C-alpha cells in the first residue's frame, strides 16, 4: 500500500487523472482507504465499485473515454486477476500499459510472477514506481520536480516488501 500511496500522491502532484476501482464492496468492504496518503487525494479520485474482474466496467470505460489517454499506469492487488485482466483489455484497445511491479501483489508469489510475465509478453511495460514518477516528469526542470522528489525521499525511507525479498534472495 505504501507504493500505492506514493503513486497516487505523485499523480495528484502532477495533475494526472487517477481512476480507482474496488471489488464488490458489499462483500469485501472498502479496500482503497490505504491507497491514498491524504483525504484530499482520495476525495479527488473517482472510485468505482465493480464485480467484473477487469476494471473496465461500463462506467470506468466511459470515464476513460472522457479522459482520452493513450497510456496507463497500473497498480493494485491480485495481479493475476484484476490487474492482469484490465491490462490485457487496455492492450487490446491499443493502449500503452505500464505495470508498477513494486505496486502489485497477489496472495501467492507464483501468481504474481506468472501474471507479470504474461502481461509483459502481451506488450505491457514493467517498471517501478520511482522510475515511472521520474519518467512522467522527464526532467529536473519540471515545475513539480521538488514536490515529487520530496515524495520519493519519504517513500524510499519506508520498508518495501519487494526490496526485502530481493535482499533475502541475494544472500542465498
């Protein structure tokens, strides 16, 4: 969730539209509160409830059509279900899709790993949150560079399960 907070904060700072979905809140309850660093960012984000695994419901598809974007940055839970199905749907529409690998998870590591491989083979770009944030700005001359740099410094000080796993694997 820390990476989700970071990316939603970066998106908010850079005035990039954020669209969020929650899977069947009647059964699972709200799953997005922890995705936003501030109530202001959450209040500015359209959040859609869904039962479909892909987030491309009729409502969300209408919103995305209004936004008229050709590239999407994705992160979320259940990489092998919701993230993967949404990614494949967007790719089928000819969109560029960037998956934040340190911002997606599955209950089982093998599900996450295989989903990332499948999405990449289908044409999605795999990247990290920090790499995506700086890619969006393109230069230290960006007017929001200092704001995003502060968010990045704060984010990098927090524990990250993927960094911890990489450290553990490198010591084997």
